[in-house]
């Protein structure tokens, strides 16, 4: 699948380095800290999330946190 995605090079929506092929969103890793900062500033207490939405939020947050940690361990990029 990954091979398919990069070989076709046809995107439905493209803005700078952000791409959407109709199914997948491609975000360069340098956006990870920006997304993480936005997620970190969310006041989840005021949002009254149900359990499923809270789980999704925490998974999304943890995903970007892991990317930032990985990049720090690898010295950037």
C-alpha cells in the first residue's frame, strides 16, 4: 500500500507539503510539533468527551508525542 501511495503521485487535495489522496493524509514530520502543541492546548475537561472520543484523543495525542520523541532521539528531521 505504501508503495502504491507514493508511486501514483496523484492527490485530491494538495497544500504546500500536505497531501490527501482520497484515503490517506500525508503530513511531513516537521508538522508534528505544531499538531502536538495544538492538542496539548485543548482543555479536555471543558469538552465533556465520551469514553470513545477521549480514547481517540489520547491515541492521537500519543501518536504525535511518539513522533516528537523519535525525532529527538534521531537528532531532528
